[in-house]
C-alpha cells in the first residue's frame, strides 16, 4: 500500500462531502469511509502482527545465543 492509500486524506474527503448533494452520493461517501477505515484497521493489525513476529524471532535468537554462551563457559 502506498503512503497516499494509508493516510487520512482530509482534502479528498472534504471535496467528496461537498459533492454529496443527494442521498445516493451521501451513501456512497459513507460506504467509502467505512471501507477505508476497515482497510486502515486491517493494515494496523498486519503491522502489529509483523512487529510481534519480529520480536518473537529476536527473543528466540537472543535466547539461543545466551544458552550457547553459558554452555561454552
């Protein structure tokens, strides 16, 4: 995902809101906002999962290295 896709685009939403002059266009705007919020939450979840996996891997590597150092001494 690009930076443009993952950031809150205030000016774009403001423009879309000003163009939402009837019920169907307002509903499309609401649907868009819901979809984009869901996408942002999914991306945040993926990022959190990657960070957790990285931390777990680092902990395993450091843990294994420490035991080897103890056994060598």
